[in-house]
């Protein structure tokens, strides 16, 4: 599978949406503390537009970033440059990770299971393992499936597919004064792969007039907590454990956090 076969929607206007509105969060300090505790250099694998990476750089940490989307990395580079920060960014899919150095810490946030297949997900964990120094630490989160169809367990006959677009989307004003409106829907279910495909529609408005409209799709493989742990062990990690994450701060339990050693 080539990088271009990875099915994510993080390009064009979607990448711009992330750059404008995906910032902060209770987990920023959490991941910074992981780097402080486990050591540098560190890698933000699937760094996107830099929500976690840029605060790490701002605090003086030696952290690189990778992402499959060149558009996301372009926005990340712009944001870093605006603060006078130097970011080492690499356009690479995780299952083809091939970087010039090894790391004491690698962290993944919101990236596992996106865009590929179960085979590429496992290969991605193997590549991450190979980029850790002996005894290095991987810290990753995983969003739990919200329902059976998130896991791909439902058959296409049980659902209206593609699902209709919602009547109302999420509409927000950008820093330039334009407005972006985002809608998503369930597009397809793959029970054999235990994956779903979601579709996104994003429109840009200037002075109330639509000036651009883009659509994209993303493949999401569903995993239980036990399945993620097994995948980490199969990729060569040891001392795999579920650890308490930042959701303990605000009471949300939408994801689990794994820590594993190379």
C-alpha cells in the first residue's frame, strides 16, 4: 500500500479547519509531561497541524513531527515559523516510517486506526517500535468505538448507506473572516475488516456566499482495548499497560491510553 492509498480527509479545507480550530485541550500538558518523564528526542507521530507539537517546541523540547498529509504539515510549519520555532517535519505514513534518528519517546494522539487497514496499522506500530531507542517509550491514545457500527460489526443491510447528510453542520469563522461549514456522515461499513468509512463535506463562505466546496473520506478501523494491547505486543513492545490519561481531569472516558516499552 502506498502513502496515496491511505484514506484520510486531512487535506485542503479540512486541513485549514484543523489549523484554525484544533488547538489546546487537557491533554497538551499530559503529553508534554510524558516527554519530560521519558526523555528526548521525541517524535509526535501523526502531528497534524501541530496542536501538541508546537507547545512542546515552545517549551524547548527536542520533538520532531510526522504526518501523511503534506497540507497538515504545511499549516504546522507556518504556525511554528510564526513563533520563531524550528520544526523538523516529515511527510510519511506510519507504516512507511523511515526517519534519520531514533527517539527516547514517541507519542501518538488520535492517529491509530485511521486511513489504512489492520495490516498497515500493525506495520505502523512495528515501524514506531524500530524508531525507538532500546528501552524507549511509546505513549498512544485510542478512541473506543461508540457503537457496533463503529467497529464494523453491523452489516450494510442494517443501515442506510450512505447515511444522509445532517441538515445542519458546524460553522465557524476563521482568522481571515471567512466561514467554514463542516458536515460528516457514515458512508460505508466493512464487516470483514471491521472498519467504517466516513465522508466529510466542508464549504467555505465569504460574505455569506459559498466560494469553495470540498469532500473527502476516511477509513477508520475499530479496535477494542484488548486488541490494541495485542497489536502492540505483536509489534515487539513489552510492558504494555493501560495508564490513566488526562480525561480523569474532566471526567470524560472517550479514549484509553497505552504506555509500552521497546
